[in-house]
C-alpha cells in the first residue's frame, strides 16, 4: 500500500509538469531551493559543533521546534492538500483508515522537502552528538523527529480539511496568513529594540520554554546520547504513534463528515449605497467597497499594508540606522500608501471571470474611464482615513505632531500616483489571480512572469513619478507636501485616460487574460 | 449608455428582419480552428436553439456574437448593426448569459442585479423595482441577500438570467442555460423565457439537451466541427425524425459501443 501511494505521488508530480514549461521551471526552482535548504541546513547544524555544548543544545532544541512549526504551518499557507493527501479524493476507495494513513504517510515522505528536512536533521546529529552512542541515538532521533513533523502536519491539515474546503474557512485562513507573516517580524523587532538583553540569555529562555516538547526532547537525546537520551527517544516514538492514532481518528471523521459550506448567512443590505450617486460610477464604487470587505485577497492586502507600515514605524526609529526628522513621520504612511496603491496594479484581476459583465456593457473609452474612476474613488474612500491614522500615529511617534500634515498630504498624493500607474499596468499586463489563495504565488499557472512584471512595473513607475514630490519632503522641505495631492490627482487622471485608451481597444484580450483557468 | 429600453419590447433599432446574422465568422486558437466560417441566421422574434456536440464551436460563436471574443475574420450583425463596428448600439440591446457561471462572487444576488442595472444607466428606483420583481419570479427572494459565491448551480443560472434580462434586451444569448439546473429551476427559466419571446423578443441558446430544444424552439441551427451543418425552422431541420435522430444523422453517429465491454452488466453468463 505504501509503495503504491509513493508511486501515485511521483506520477502526480510528473503529470503536473508535463507540457507546461512554466511549471517545469517552477519545479526546478523548488528542487534548487530544497537542495540549498538541505545543504545549508546541514552545514549550519553541523557548525553547532563549534559552539559551547550548552549553547549548541539550546539552539538545537529551539531549531527542532522551529522545524516542526514550519511543517505544521507551511502546508496551511499553501492551502496545500495535493491529490495524494486530500482524504476526500480517496474516500470512495475500499481502504481502511489505517491503510489510508499508512499510504498518505508514505506519500508525504515522498518529495524534495521531507528529504531536505531529513538532511538538516542529520546535520544536527553531526552538530550535537558528543559520543558514538550519541550518533546512534541521534540517527533514530532524527528519523523520529521527521516522522513527528510529518504526522503533526498531516493531523492539522486533515483536521482542517473540512474547513479548508468551505469558502468561509479559506477566507479566514487567508487573513490568518497575513498574521503569521507579520508575526515572523516580531522577534526581529524585539531584538532590534534590544528587548531580552543578552542574546544568549534570550536563547536559553526560549529553550527552557520548548524543553519538554517532543522536538526538543529529540534534540536533547542526540546531545545526551546515554540512558536519558534513550528514554527521550522512546517518549518521542510513543508520541508519534499516539499522534498517528489521532490522525487515523480524524481521517475517519473527515471522510464522512458533511460539507458545511451550504450553511451560509446573509449579508446586510448596505445603507451606504443610498448615498452614492446613481449610474455607473456609483455602481462601481459600491461594488469595490463591498469587495474590500468581502474578498479575502483584498482584506489580506489592506491588513498587510497597515501592518507593514506599523512595523516600519517601530523599526525606523530604533537602532543605529534610525531615520531622523520629518522622514520619520512621513515614511510609514507613504509605505502604507504605496502598498495599498500597488494592489490596484491588476485592477481587473479581482473581477476575474466576472469581468464579462462589464465588458458587455462598456461601449466606449469613456465607460472604461468611469470604471477606473469608480475604483480609484472607492480605494481612496477607505485608504485616506487609514493613512490619516497612520500619519497621526507616526507623527506622535516621531515626537512632533505638526508633521501629521505633510505625512497625510504626501501619502495621499503617493496613493493617487500609484493608482494612476496601476490603471495602466492593469490594462497592459493583466493576469488571473489563482482561485485558491496561497501565500507564495499570486498568478495563475503560466502567468507568474506577467504578474511579476506588472507589480514590478507598477512599483518602479510609481516610485519614479513620486520622486519630485516625495523626495523633497523626506529631505525636510515639508511645504512641498502641499503639491503632492494635486500632482497625484493629475497623474491619476492621466493614468485613467491612457489606460482607458489602451484597455478599450483590447477589452476581449483583457477578458481572456483575467479569466484563465487556475 | 444613455439609452436603455425602458418600456415594452419595442425594437429601437429598425431594419433587417433577422435578429442575428453572421458572415463567414472565423476563429482559430493556435493550431485548432474552432469556428470555420459560420453563417448563423436567426429570424427576429424566434426562440432559436444552437445545437451540436462538444467542441463544435457553439460557445466560441456565441462569444464572438456578443462582443466578448474578437473574431479572426468575418462579421456579426445584431438587428442589422455590426457588433464590432458600432458596439454602443448593439451592447445596449442584447443580454448575455455566457458559459460557466462567471459572476461577481462577492456580491449578493440583489447587489448583483443593482450593479448591472446601474452600470447600464437605469435609474436607481427603476433598478430596485425590476430587481425585486425578477428575484420574485426566479424564486430567489429568500436568497437575495446571500453572496453569489454560496449559490448553487441552479440559483446561479437564475440570477445570471435575471441580470441578463434586467435592461429588457431585444436579443438574449444564453450559453447552456439549463446545464446542471434542477428540474424546478429549469421550469422557472423556461417560463420566463417563453413569456419573453411571446412579446416578440429573440432568444438564442445553446444546449445539449435535444428534448428541451425540441420542446422550446421554433428555429434550430446545428453546428459540427466549426461549421453550420443545418439551419432553419425546427420542422424542416428534423423532418420526420426526432431532433436527436436528425442530429445523429447530420453529425455522423459514432457508434462504437458494440465491441468490447462484454463483461459489463450482471445478466451476462
């Protein structure tokens, strides 16, 4: 059974690559990345040998725990349940849950990343063991630790697979991704601010927290290499088996549990819509405002923008490289504005396959211009208050409240510039957002290049056009901020005109580009 | 978008007697010719069916007629006006339900209708009233405030049709409107469409379900391998046979079910 699943997994990987150059390139990159991670991880782990034994042990325990966390959270980030690993696809075959668990375990061992992890763990055996018995115990501990990572990861994805298949669950998880990414910045920030004092104390503090978790016990066993170590790997082995049992139970339940996606609530009727002007402009604004709230991709982008600007606010001020003067107040809001504006660099992507509804109505360049104006108005309605909050916070943080004015004006102007540039990239380099959100790619298969060129082009164009107004403000000529908004509005207007001219001529192409199967 | 058909089905564009006429319509995707010179004709006021096997080019043809796909060659006239030369006149007077169920997923059913109406410049109150009536007829009032992403296939087809009818078009193009629709919803769709054509408006729809085409349509166009192989009033196209038999004759039945599979079924000994 196990061998069958391994072959199935290999066949799926091969089938996925057949005839698609972009995917082949992507897979080669994955292989290279995995190989680098394996070799680099192995080398770094073995280098622990050079550290004092107690520091090496602490580091080993923390790193083992970290590896486990990566295994548990990683698959959730890609929402990845590939065909071998999604129990729903196997539910119809006459397999017992135990057979399925064995098979799925075998399938999850197959692949570049488990191999890379094993190599890293073997590096830890080199780095941590202090005796021959340590090496022997270490080999067992490494294999058990890998098994623990895989089974823990499987338990979590299987338990959540019901949720992952519903729309609501995926929406929630998408927002969770932003949190996870922002959270990874926290240790960085803390260290930057000098919280925790001596790094070695910090490390041993962390190590004492994770000490009795199975990964840390595996690491400790390698370093110990004696009877205590044997006892520890025995415990880890028992935990792996127990977790396997939990997995089988969860699997059994997941196969027969009803899909809960049909139980859905209603949305409230918006009272705000009544205030918007009638006609196409109001219609587009109303739709866009709803999408900001309801589309997880949109929410992700907004949260990331605000979160990132917040982090920047802290990190710019601290440390030896901290900014001085007005720039300290202006930069966070400007980064927020840039990140919000860049989301508009593929405006039609969010409509995706529904874009035909607009296309069968629009019969002149003016219609398309109105569409863009509606989108820009909607973004501005939400963004400007956010930028105001960011500006106030940053000005207070910088210790000089009057800086709130240049911060708000500059960032609002920058937002308009980004929107204008984004309108043009939207029609020149349109691409499809994949149906399943994941944290690593933002385009349908084969459109990664277009997506990259689009966002990079938008960033470059915006930065270049923003230099005349943003740079003087950064350098302290705060009065230039007064020009930022009119200048930004002019760029946005020109961008909409140009985009409508190009876009209307190639409306059917646009439609195809954002409706690719994904 | 200043004009919209506000009242009854009075034809705004006078002229030809045909609602749709294509001339040598041609489209190629890479090596594959999807539509190879199609001359589709649909008389005004007819309930027309476009039938043919999978891959015959029905969807591609409909996409080119409705201005969603640029033809490589040939021309399309709707009510005597060239679709690609004068899109304003055409787009205001046609309604479309394309293949797949491509809708704005994150709007509720009611919001979707409102959006469509306002995009076409229909006054707000008028849109609200029409939307309410359409939701009622389509039996969607209970789900009007749920997001389209959570709709079932039948509900999506119904809300799509409602959106296509909202501006009271003169010609309605529907690509596989009954695919995956439960019998109750299908019945609703049929009733609405029959009421619509009885006022003199035109419906063009593609389908695999021959019985349905036979029951509803008075005009049939049969496509195969990118060509129109037969076209005319239903009675002429099918002759003395059922439409299904006529189609199999026209397309060339691919009967290869006799050999092999001898093990299949329980009665074989």
